[in-house]
């Protein structure tokens, strides 16, 4: 087995989660990730933990959803009971065919998500969980890479010195926490200001996502002013949004366009009132990720990028009693800040041309 | 997908178990059986049931067991909670490498089984369960067959008219139930008598095993007299027992030999006092199975065979207050009765040269 699989497993068990003796560990993984499951079981055996694995099969899920009446989806009692007795959850993504569920009616997907809500709540509230990625040929194909290049890409992103990464991110968190205002300037068509006054900055150093490598906060809801062009592509419902351009006044999108799939952008903005406002400002800090892969788990952590999300705010970033932007959507859009770009806080450079102030 | 996979799934859902709307169904399957999982999910969606799947991975199980201290194996709380909330369990066998766990110390396997005992008890007592087989290249290899020939073999055995099979087996059950004594005669070196007085005969028509196709009972413990040669091979701990010859007096093995692995036979007989006595008399009645495959799920159902098990008796066959042969082992051994052989009950032919009295 590729030795990087063992390193990946060790990061999951010892850094992302803190598995101890006697812990009931639930692994959720597709068949294509069996190597990682094997490596995890070896470590979990050494730790004296108690693993079991749920097979994630989009093919089976598709067959079930197509055969099922949307009205009949209901919480699975055995899945809920299992989650209630689980201490640690390790979720592994890895496709065999990224288009597997394209012929499932969207209302079936929504009905399934609603039915699963109690299981999800239980995981979020009462387990130590992490989501990660195992490299597969299908995901390589979706990223436009050879399988070996994708495999290198995944392990460069996940097998890092996460203690050093945490320290580096903490410096950015402290600057953002103290800041009243942020300004993003890039090229000729991005100059945006956002108030961060009183908002909390958070660090994702691979506690819940592996790869991690992101610092994020939420702007004051009505404070966003100016224009921004998102020059890196993102995939939404299987379609690519390219060169999205947004103009904000008093926190609300007043003009919008996209070089590709502008209708999809419009439908996002029409979801609800919150979808026209910014719920998140994020800074990608994982230098192991040097290109977009159309996989959000990676793209939003990419070093030298800043992202804004239209829609629902980040709960941890918004203090109680402050206005919280609510929406049914949360759509991340990315700006490349590696060249001809800067992010300022309170008039001082935080990030210029891909380097933070302490790296200049 | 091979249409026989859909037939197999339909038999599992509609005959072996009785899945209804709202039932929580637990599928346990290896990655190699994903086709069958997909077919099951389609049917379970049509029925409005709620499936989830546990990945069976002997590779992961091996890695875990080797890394784990035997003393640390303990019941998995999440597995037990899941089983307690489960209505129907469909277990699927199908190897990727039948030798996958050959380098796991036997005491680890025993520790794991002991730890899993409460989960097993819950399945047996409070769920509707079935064990079946999905064809894989590794199992084909173990049977000495091409993958396509093995696939045909599996579907010939499982996709049958189980209602007709049940009626055919019921006739044999009634004869055995009423019988006081059975006598098995085959070739020159098999002539054995067993008392069935008061014992109950049972029919396996694919309620808990698919393939099914067996009628079985337990003999009166000290009643077995005579000699028997088991001329079909069986595999025990990865080694083949061939042409086992046993001589019984007062129900106990007094002489034994085997053409291959006689030492293994001796070690079975030395396990405990019950291992030298017969716990089961079984009659294979599945005519879709026409050769031994070294897979017990199939071999003991093979049409034209009779088997005896050394060791633990069958609970359902022994009335309360009757002596029950207890042992840590239950080793099935097969006699080919397709030619030059007969099984009599109370002096009348039940089976001669592979045909039952009602087929003569």
C-alpha cells in the first residue's frame, strides 16, 4: 500500500480526531477507499478503539431514491441509534463516478436530507467528526488530472505539519479578530470593503476537514460595498460558475454577471433574501493546494485565494445578539490573490500577492 | 447488470425475509458485492423500507485484529445499538481473497467472536435475517471454477422456485418426524444406524440461508452404530478433509481415519467429549447444486448428499428435556448418495441413488 495512506490515517486518528481506547468509531467510506479503511483499522486496533464501517454507495443510493416515493423518506432508526452510540466519525469521500446521481430528482435528495437531519444533528452535537478525501480515478478525471497526479495532489494537501499550520493560521486569526474593516483589491475589477466589527475569526486547521487550512469569519451583514470578480471556477449542481462579477451596495448584490452559467448564478441569488448577501469571508492558507480541483473541500483551502460565500453565515463567527445572515444556500466563490492583489485590514496589508505580512 | 442479480435480490427481500414499509434493513456486504447491494436498494426503495449497509472488509478486519491486543476486544456499543434498532438483516458473503485472514492468530478470532456475542444474540433473537452469497472471482478460484462458471453455479443454487422447494422438503420432514430409526447404506464401507426417536426434523427452504435446500434433525446421542465413509471433501481451517472414515459404537467414534489431513480430523475429535458424537443428520435437497464447491453454505444443500455433523447438536431438532450433544465444534461431513446408496427410515426407503421415494 502507498505509505502516504498510512500517514493520512495517522493524521485522521491522532490530529483531526482524538481516538482513545474503547472509543466507538464509525467510518463512512465508499468501496474505492478500502485502502484507507484498512490503514485506519490498523491504527484503531493499536489504540484499542472499536471501529465499524458504513459503505457509502452512490449507486445504491441512486437506485433507492429513484424507487422510493419522496413522501416516504423517514429517519432510519438504526442509523440514528448507531450515531447516538458513536464517539468518533471519520467520513471519507472518493467517487467511482462523479455523475452517479445526476438522474435522481432533486426533491428526492431534499427528502433524503430532511429525513437524515436527526442523524446529522446527533453527529454534529455529540461526536468528534472529520470529513476527508481518498484519491480515486473518477475524482482525478473530474479535476482533469491523471490518477497519479491527483493522488499526489490529495496527499500534498492532507499530509502536512498541522501543528505548524495551526500556529501560522492563529496569527491571521488574531489580526482578523482585532480588525474593524477589511478591504480586498485585485486587478482592475475587484475593490470591496467589509466591516468585521465584533465578528469572530475561526481557524480550520484540519479538525473537521482534512485537508484543512482556512481562516474565516462573517462580515457585518449590511456592510459590504464595492465590486468583486471571482476569477477561479466553482462547480454548483454539476455546472461551472466562471468569472462571476458582483456589485454590492449596503451589503446587497445590486448587479451580477458571469462568463459561464449566468442563469445558474441568477437562480442562486433568487433563492431568498439572504442569498444576495455575504455570509462568509474566508482565506485559503494550505500551500499544499496550488490549483483549483473543482472539489470544494480542497479549493476553499487553496493557498493564495480568498473566498466569499453568498448566503448563510458561519455560526461560530457571529456573536450572539448580532444579526446573522440566514439563507437556504451557502455558495463559496473564489478570488485568486496570488498576483496583483491585496487584502487589507484597518488600512494595513494582511496579504499581498499570496504572502502574509509576516512572510513579506 | 446481470438480470440474475435482480432475481437474487427479489428472493432475499420477498422470500427469505418479509421486508415491509418502514422496516429498518441492515445489509452487511463486502465491496465486491456492490451490484447486489444496488439491486437490493432498488427493491427496498419500492417497498418503502430504510436500508443501510455495513462494509465487510476482511482486509480491514485482519489489520485491526493483528494490531489489537486479544484482551482488549470488547462489544462495539454502536454495532449493538444499531442491531437493536434493526428489523431485517441481509448478510452477503463474497471474497476478494479467501486467504485474507490466514495470518491472524486464532485467539484474536475467538476474542473477536466473544466480543461480538451480544450483537449476534440480538440479531438471532430480534431480527429477521438471512445469509447469502454473491459470486466473486476469488470464490470461483477457491472452487476451482472460472468466474463465469461459478456465477452460473451460484445463481442456479439461489434463484429457484422456493415455494415448490418448500413443499418437496415438507414431505421429507414429515417422514423423518414420524421415524424411529434411520439407516444409511452406501458402497462397501458405509452402513450406519441412528435413532431419531422423538427428535424433530427441520426444513431449511431459504429462510435463513440462501441457497437453502436441506432437511435436518439430530440423532439420539448414544444411538449411532456402524461405519461411514465421507467421500466428498470438506474444508476445515483452510485444509481439506478427504475420505474420512469413522466407526461408531454406542454413539461414540471408536475408530477414525482420513485419506488427507488425518491429523486435522484427530484434533477435531479431541476438542471435547461432544466432538466424538453426532449432532446432526442432514439431507441435501437443492438440485441446483450438483457438485461440491468447498463452500459449506452450498455443499450441505447439494442434491444427492447426506451429511453428518460431529459435535454440537441443532437446537431446533432436540425437544426440551432430551439429551443435547454439546460441543465447541460442529463439523459437517458429506456422503455422496447419488449412486449405490440408500437412506432408510424404519426399514423403508426414503432416498435411493439420489431419488426420494416419491420420485422413484
